[in-house]
C-alpha cells in the first residue's frame, strides 16, 4: 500500500502560468478560478478549482487533474490536463481531420506534410492535438512527424482502417 501524501499550493504558480502562456498561448486569466498544487519534494503539479479546501485529517493520494509530472520547462502537459484546458491554446495546437484523428488515436505517426492538419507550421515539441469535436490530448512533433503521447491504455481497442 502506498503512503498518503500531502499537497501544498504551488509556490511557482507564476512560472507555470508564464510557461503555459508563452508555449501554448493560454492566457493566465483562464486559470484565475483554479489552484495549482504540489507535493513537497516531488516535481508533479496538480490543478483543482480554487474553491477546493483540503479536508483535515488523513492525507489525500491524488488531487484534481495532473497538469505535469515535472515542472516547466522540462515537463509536458498531460493529456488529461489538455483535454480540460487545451481548448484555450492558441499556439502549439494542431487540428486534425477525421482520418488524422483516427490515426492519432491508434498511436500511428503522422507525416504532417502529407496529412490534412491545420496549424502545423512552426509546431515543434509537445503540442495540443484537436479534432472537429475538441481536444484529443498531447502530441509530440519532431522533424515534421506527429507522434501520439496518449496513454497506451486509452488507445487499446481502437481499430485500424485495415
């Protein structure tokens, strides 16, 4: 059994908001109604509504949405965080057509020069991946190729076109 942990409001909130604004174009005001939490001695960052008050007594094991496992600039946003907040991204965001979204969900690499992708120019590194319905999750672009960063368990059972 894992030990329970303590969470504290993140001391580096401004650094995180600056990173999200510079890298993804997410306005800091988007996060006015949220609190970012850290575990003392651990690098992960979590997010909850600002109204949340931690209960007294036993420590909690998880809290809200995991934003990043490492602090910026080394960390990458989790797909769960991007599904909640990635709609606010104005940079580092790719819009896939239905075929591209299906391939991304199957964890297939996509050659951005040969795929119908809006916003691909200038995107490098971790990015927000969207389709016509909304944010799918986190991707990684290197050398003009998009790779899915979705957790493998999320994509099990996604059928191929063949």
